[in-house]
């Protein structure tokens, strides 16, 4: 099941920031491309020879269900570079990667990115963590899609969003709309609103406009355990 990862140690935070700075500096040398909302960045079956570093905006990784509805598998924010599994292997994408809003990416040849990663142990370690977190999220979401209740699906998505923020401040909150959660969970907006209302009544979260504040990570984890 989903396990919330948290590391508040100063050295760990410093190393994360150092690696992020190195990655940003590397991609700063490459041209940027802008995408509008709902524009496909990487199509299914595209041969991957470029890696996309997100400067602003958001990209979702999706597949298609048997009913040809979009199934959101992963969400990538600024500072992410995609598609990670294809950096060292020359193969076609198995998924769609789509901008959910106005998005700007810096685009580098895959072989240059692979060389950069091979030359820096810290970047290699960061890549492994990114891959591990992404894989855990996909596996857990697939499990919930088949066996989870609406409440479990929403809670899992909230915890995944929070973990990706890598928030070390102790003030655990995210900014997200009910529509965004509904799409990522494959639920109706009304169902998501009802579930969030129940979570708020139970004291596990607080809601303020589009902000969700986590009062008890442990209590949320129990719902999906």
C-alpha cells in the first residue's frame, strides 16, 4: 500500500536542493517549447529521443481504458523531467503525456541527458528515487482502481499529491480543485466533493477554497491500509 515518505533532516533537504539545482542548470542550456492546455507532448508509440524538463505548467501521463476514457497514471510538475524510464533505452512510449495547462518545457536529446546522469552520483540517486516514487504511485492507483472504494481512491490521490510536494515545512497542504481530483481518480466531481466533506467532518483535513490542509497523515494512511 501507499507509504508516505517524509525526510525532515537538514542534510537530506540540502542534497535534494543541490541536485535539483544541477538538473535545472543542465537543462537551461537547451531550447524551450510551449504547449497549450490539452496539447499532447508525447504521443503513444512515439520513439523517445528527447527528454522534457518542465519549467512551468503540468503534464499528465495517461493510458486509455477499455472504454477509451483517459486514465491518469502520473502527474509531473515543474522540476520534473520525462519520460524517466526511457532515458537509457531506445524504445517507443507506451503512454500519452499531455499538458493540462499552459506548459513550458526545455527539451534535450536523450543521449545527452543519459550522459549527464551517468557522470553524477547524486543525480543518479535522485533519478532512482523519482522512478521508485512514480512506480509506487502507479501500482497503488491501479490496485485502488480495481478494488478500492471512492474514499480510498481520493485519499490515495491526496497522499500521492502531498508526497510529490516533498514538503519539509511541517505545514502539510496542497492546492487542487475537485475537478482535478475527480479526473485523476476516475470519479465524478460530486463524489469527490462528498468524500472531501466527510474527511473534513472527521477532522482529517481542512478545506479552504482550493487548498486542502492535512491534519493527520497517519489517519489518512489508515483509510488505505
